[in-house]
């Protein structure tokens, strides 16, 4: 098999950890696989470099930030290559440029445009383990670019896609994807498999194993993604297309998002264009609106509710002030969003009903509800968050 | 003027130091100059990366070492560019590759083969201060290479040569070139000017301001080199061609080299080819022989003396054992080499005589003597080293 393995910052956080990673890579090679490794910077390095830059400027030049930040991954890739080489394996370390990773020109948040698969393929065919510095590429003009947060995952998925690898393993300090956060519900179980779409919902809901961008890319490129821990030998969770999962559970997981705040506008004039104006304003202020609820109004006015990330609440308040409208605004940070996710919902009815029943039996009031084909999200008072997660986990028998 | 400024590791050793360097660069720009800055890694960084690599291997893969070691200078160049940009100056940070520096393929000790002056020139013509990561380039195949110890000086001199810059300033933590080491002779004076050839002799004699390779390149490319401190505003020392120095002092400086050991071979068969065999053997063992003295022999044998660096004495002993010859060998580490250097010697007689007289008056025995057109070197007992330096400094009135 051709396997792309990606190791995150904590997995290569010390020299001992890099040694451990080298052994794991060597084992996969000994098992008869061709291996491409993608590495992050040693944990803390990127933040250190960012703090250096911010010492000089609150708004450092983005092009130079990329030259700066790309250094950390280069160091790790060289070190891992040296370690593997010492163990007797022929290796080639590669920068993003050398791996043929071309991006657009948007420094510090570039998107991968193409990968010249020949760069890596040539070295694999020569019998080498290839170690690629993640998180980086080059623009058409040959400038160094970086891919933003989670960029090394993206590098790995894009390389796996370009090489048509059999597997792309993302190593972190977490065993895989769980039915819910085990710190909240100790009975949470690790999932063997999950579909891209479910993972996308979970990722956007705050299950921090993988970022949305990487899962989206894996789905688009049809890459079989495995998330697992570099600290043990447990099998991880395979994220793959729905067709590859024989038995679809109705509900795969329950997620809790504590980073939401609710905004309620009362007395919004009920005529076309008003909502558009409000959300255009928020968009201009770079506020990421999540759930939006508009009730049927009366007396020519309506109430409009939506949620925003807590750390964007100040931005939201400024935007609302600039709106200059008649409505009154209320803010509530003491809320959380609980969501249940599962592709099985598509073909099963009564899923939402079970959720509402369960929370009602616990005396939890639903303040907002939003549903998609494979997800039901409910906003409730923050103090009930953990209770709601445990109750729902139980109701859908996720511990079985 | 077009000025290339190079800042070494201690000059950019902390964020405060980088800020100070930014101000110095800005001042030179405000004075109406075009500026190219070449930077080293922050002091300690390169050694840290080397120790990381050595954690994994005693003989790390050289190609990966270059990917690893080139990271430090990239960080500094990005940071300095960000700092200058924040102060309102348009800047461009460049890796060795982006600066058009092409080297041969000998990783970790590459030689600069060419510089594409258009890369930097384009940015200067656009009004930018260009900040180049020193110490690095790329091979013909596009692999990252580094230039070995003192490599950032080489980058600066080579860039100054390629751009036909008016001046190449090498900033360190030392004010310039002194008539001798001020820690030995407090009356030592800083030289305003010195010729390339004198500097070459002083550099090879252990005056650690500049490395021989950089001075050689400056001479070859006719680059006016200034060495000065980044910690004060003192004028430095200009290193230039002899014709540019109006008044040539007879003697420019006195140097002390403590890193020598003497080897004496007694009873060497006095026939052609014997000396050649000995020095071929040493050369094969990578021993850098410095002074060589052969006296007229008698009885068909002769005595052969030479000096080697102290840290190569073990290599030398091994090589001598393998020679399998009849001569007896003596080793003496308790010696130093004192040298006086000056282009004026060419046209003045009696210079050597003064040196011998001076040391004799101090009761110091000369164990070996070697002279070149602009240098007189004398091996003496180690304990007299400092005394000899002070006496010679006095004798040639170098404090006046």
C-alpha cells in the first residue's frame, strides 16, 4: 500500500517524540508499504515565531510571515529524515516547494492549487521514504506560502489525493473520533468508521480532531482518512465515503459547542431586504453567523435570532450599533449548542423527536432548533450542556 | 551609495537586537543609500539545530542538514523585514534561493558559483530594502545548500561583488581590526584601513574578526569591506586594496596563535622524496600543516619541523605511526606562534631584525621562524606568548 502519514505538533514535539515517530514510520515501511510522511512544526514553534513577529508589528507583512512560519516544518522534516536515515532507511526530506505543492497567492491562508505528483513519486520509486514539510507551498511566482491553521493536515490530504494513496493517516494525541467528548461522557466510544459528511458536521461543531477544510478536501479527492494517536497502537477512526460504511448507525455522535453566543433582534420590520441588510453588515464585519432563526411575525414586525462565536460578540455588537434601526437587541453568552449527527437520519424518522423528548424529560428548555439532513442542533442554557450530552448519548444508545 | 550590510548572530541575537539593527538599517537608508541586508541566524540557533541533528546521528545526512540549518537565517530575515516594514520602509525578505545565490552541490560546505544580480536589483530599483537570509543558496538541482562556518559573511561579500556595491559592512560585536588583541595589550589601537593581504594573514593567524574565505572573496571581487560593531557607532576598519591606502605602516599588527603544536622529526633520511612522503601522508589524513622548517643535515640525515593545529595532533600522531620510518618524532603542544604583519615590510629592511632583537632582549628563545613577503612568524614557548605580543607591539610603536 501507499500510505501518507501526517504527524502533528505534539507528535513531533520533542526529540524523543521524533524518534518514536521514526520507529512508527519504519514499522509501516517494514510492513511492505511505501510511505510519505508529512510533518508539522514541533509543538510551540509556530506560536513562538508568531509571537516574535508580533513583537515588531501588530500587522506583520504576510509575505514575510510565510517565510518565517515555514521554517518550523522544514526543521522537523529534516530531523525526521535524519533519524530514519540513521536507522538505515533511505530518505528524502522535502520542503513544500520541493514536494511540488503550488498554492494561490494569498499569504498565510493560501489554498493548494495543484501538486506535481512526479516530485514525490520519483523519490518513492527510488525506494525512499519521503518526508515532507507540511503547511507550506509556493505561489506561481515562487514565493513561499503557508496554508493557515491545520495546514499540515491539508498538505497530507492533498498529497494523498495527488498520489492516489491507499490511506492518509492523521496522527495526533487523540485516539480517533468518539461518539462524544469522553471528558463529558466517560461511556463515549471510539467510532471505527464515519462518513465524510458526518465528520464535517462534527468538525464544524467543535470536535477538534480534524478541521473542516481537511475533511472537505478528503471528500473531494476521495481520500480514505484515518485519524489515530501517535502515542499508542490503537486503531483509529476511518473517515470515508458513505458507501464504504456497511451498517450506518442512525446517530453517530453528539457534539457540544460552548463557543456560541445568541443574538436576538426584537421588533425587526417585517419587509423584504431587512434581514439581508443585517447579515450583510455582519459579513462585512467578518462575523461568522451560525444558526439563524426567524419566526413568523405579527404587527408588521418579527423577531430574528442567530448565534455567533463568543469571541466575535464584540464585533457583532459594533455592527448592530451601526445598523441604526428600530429593533431592540439582546445578547446571551450563557448558551451552548448541542448537536446530534448521523447519516442514518436521512432514512429514519423520529430522530428529532427522540432528542426533543429526551431534553424535555430532563427539564431542559430548547431555545433554538436548527436541522440539516444529517444533523439536529439545539441551543440550550449553558448550565445544561453536559447533562444534555449525556442524556442524548444514552437515548441513542451510543455506548453500545 | 549602494551598501550591503551583514549582521552576525550576536547582532541579531534577541528581538531587542533585531529592533536595534532595524534602526541602524533605517538610518543608512535615510542617509540616502540603497541597502541590502544579509543576516545570520539568531545566536545559538544554528548550534541548537546541529545538536538536534546530532541527537539522531553522529553523521547526519548532509543534504538534510542544509534544509535544517537554513531555517535559522530565514527566520531572522523575515523578522528584520517585518520590523523595518513596521517602521514604514518597503522591504523584501529573501531566502538564498530567492536572492539568486547558486552554489555547487557540496552540502554543508558549498561554494557560491554565481549570483543572479537581477533578483535583488529588481527589488532595490523598486525602492525596497532587501533583507537576505545569509549562509545559504541552492544547487543546480534546486536543493538547499549552506556555505559552512562564516557563510553569511560570504553571502554578503558575494552579493556586494555581484551588485558592484560601494561598500560591504560586516557587523559583529567587535569594533574592527586592532593592531593586536586588546585583551593582551590594552594599548592596542583600532586600524582605520588595512589591505586585503594583511587581513588575510591576520585572519589565518587567529584574529577572529573575519574568516579567510570572506577576505579572499572580497579581494577577488574587489569589494570594499568594513568590519564594525553593531553595538556602537564607532567607525570600523576598512579592508581594501593596497593602492587605496595612502600611508602604509611598516607593520600593521601583531597576532598570537595559541592553537598550534610543533612536530619535530629527527634523523630523517636526507634524500629526495622523503619530505614529500611525509606531507602527502598528513594531507591524506586531513591535517593542515602550517609552518615547515627543514635544516641542513649532516651524516645523511636531517631534522624536519612543522606545526599543526592542536586539535589535529592526534590525527598527526596516527599518520606518523603509519609512516613506518626510522626517524624519531617529538611533539610539543606548549608553544605559540607570534606573527607580525605589514605590507610595508616589502619596502623596508630591518623589520625582522627588530623582531628578533626585541624577543631576545626579553630572553625569549625562537624555536622556529618563517617569513613571507608581508609576515614574520615565530614559534616560541607558550608561556612567553603575551609578553612577546606586548614587546613587539611596543617595538613597532603600534600604539602611536
